[in-house]
């Protein structure tokens, strides 16, 4: 327990959020998706009880946990993590697969046998690499391990390189590692897995995981408060630096200068450095040349979207880790529908199973299709992306996509930006953080504010309702 008990702060946070939802006529949403009860706290963390993992995943997906953390930060002026403790007993967990389907687990056709062999081979390899059990690192998601990652043709080399780096941190062949590719293919998972593995071997290692946006905010604050020495000492003394989304470095030349010296300090001490980006460094404009050459050392690895067999294997692995079972046709539906992002695929699983669990129903293909209706195109299954939505909105309002991503607050741009953000949230499985990245690196609080502005306008403004309907139709028809 911490010396300062956060129970009162947590309860006040929940009361304020409840009042906000009541005022917006969403009291039922609050009751269903804010099922959090205070247990205890430490200096940097509040533990809460949650009815189930699936409900927790759904609350994460909807951005509700981030909303609680943001409100606590607003009340206290400091960031506090929320850690779940699941209070549902295993015996109460619903079984979604009928007995007659369970008896058919021996796979008969070649496609299913191939999938089973793939999974079994992966499990055999994973068992050889299991990390020792140690206390959780405060900055690293404990589920992001090599054991929980399913490598396929799209990611096998990245998986092998990251595993090698975790076993020999600082080795010149794997230092630094730059993982690049589209959102949701496993870049952050592999990067954090390196940190978790190194920490499991030596908990005394100084490891930091941070997004470039957060690093930029911290650096800016250090300049404002004349505490750059503290910032410098914090990062240059690290044994492992894990930096997410370096494409946003193009916004700050001063931070690039600091990162150059931090890079050299860690590298020369044989510390491990890992970066992620949505594209190769050579395609990121605004990166100073001397830092670009540092990024080019070691390994630069492209992660592509997983193929069908890998997606099925990922589904199997996810279900096994949660002790769940669903019909084969539902697995295949999810694997066929979500082709570009593992994060969206896992979100779809959580949504379907969470619904079945809350409603006490057996998960069938009909229920799955109903729950995934927004993601399954009745025409040609074209995937809706943030890029598509940005293009449609920019054309409709006669502004550029660059304007939507910019910092300008002109009303002629701000309103289209709010609408585009609202549509991305409602038509895709992008997380709040993902949406922020797609709109110029905005933080989750800014994204939530944009969404809430449009939600409030929809209740009172007929014209904006009509505009949203028109834009949705154009987005669905966009080729």
C-alpha cells in the first residue's frame, strides 16, 4: 500500500464520470462498461476488481480505462496506472462451444490439419523460450511476451531477430532494431517482448518503454521547467530504450539532438535500443542526417500483415491463453474478415465472446455475424481505414488531409477533423491511441474530446446527423 491512499480519488473519479454519462443520457453504458471496484493502491498504481477479462478488454477497446486514467490525472496532476484483478471464478466461465462440436476436434481436412500442425510447432518452440516468472515491470505490458506472439511468414524474421536481441542485449548485429509496418501487425508486441525477456533475466536492468509523443511532451516540459539535466540523466543511463512511433520525431529537431546523444551513450555502453515506425526511416521526412545514420545501424525489419493461416493460429493462441473455445466456422469468419490488423482481430474476438458472456448465450456463427456486421461489407468486404475516412471527409469539406492532421484550430478545419475522428472511432477497430497517431500524433484525451463533441452535437443538430449519414454512405462506397 502507498502512504497516500487513492481510494477517495478513485471514487471521486468514478462519480464524475458517472455524472457525465447521466447528463449525456448514457447511464446504462456507464453501468455496463465501468464495472471497476477499488481494491488497493501503490504509489503509481490502483488495483481494481473486474468481473471478467473479456469485460476488461472491452472497456480497454472502448477507451473507458483511458478515460478513468485521464480523469485521475486531472484530479491529482500525476499519471496513475489501473491494474485489473479478475474476480470471476473459472467454474463460472461460459462454454461457447457445444459438446457435439468439441467431439470434432480431430481435424480431418488438409487445411485444418495444416493449421493444427502450425500451432503445435509454434507451441513446441515457445515452450523452449518461456520467460522466468518475475515481478511485472511497471512500464511493460506483461502479456506482450515471445510466448504470446505467433510468428508467420509476415513476421518470422522480426520474431527471430528480437528474440536474439533479448538473449544478447547490445550485440552489434541486433542493435539497434527498427521494426516498421502498418498499425496492428505486432511491432509494439515484439519490442515490449524484448524488454520483458531482458527484465525476466535481470530485474536490475534499467528499462524504459515510451511513445515518441510522450517523450516529446516530457522533453518539452523539461525545457519549460529548466530541468533538462534530469531528463538527460534519466534516459542516458538506461540499459534498454524502447521507443514507439519514431515517425513523430520529425516534429522536433531539438528532441532529435537530445536523442542522438542518448543513442550514443546507450549504444557505447552496449545497451539495447529498439524503435518502431509506420514506415522505413528513409521515408520519414525531417529526421536529421546524423540521427538517421544511427537508426540505420543494426536491423531494419519490415512487418507485413499476417496471412490467413497465421491469423487462424493467432486466434487459436488467443483463445487458449484465455481458456476459451469457439466453433471453427466462427474462427474462420474472424480470420477472413480482419486481414490487416492483429489488434482488430483480437478486438473482434473480445467483442463477440464478451457479448455472449454478458448475454449468457452460446456463440454461434449467426451471433458472430451480427456482432461483426459493421466490419463485414455486404458488397466486396473492402476494409474501411482511417486513410479512407480522411480522404472522404477532406473531399466533402474541401480541405486537405494534411489540414485534418495539422494543429490549426480554424473552424473550417476543426469541425471536419472532429467528424473524421468520430467516424474512425465508430467505423473501425482503431484504439484511441491509433486514432491519435492517424491525426498528427494527438493524445487520447484530445481524441476523446473530439468524439464527445460530435456525440453531443448529434443529439441536438439535425444537419450534422444528416452529414454523418452522407459521409458514412460515401465511405462505404469509396473505392
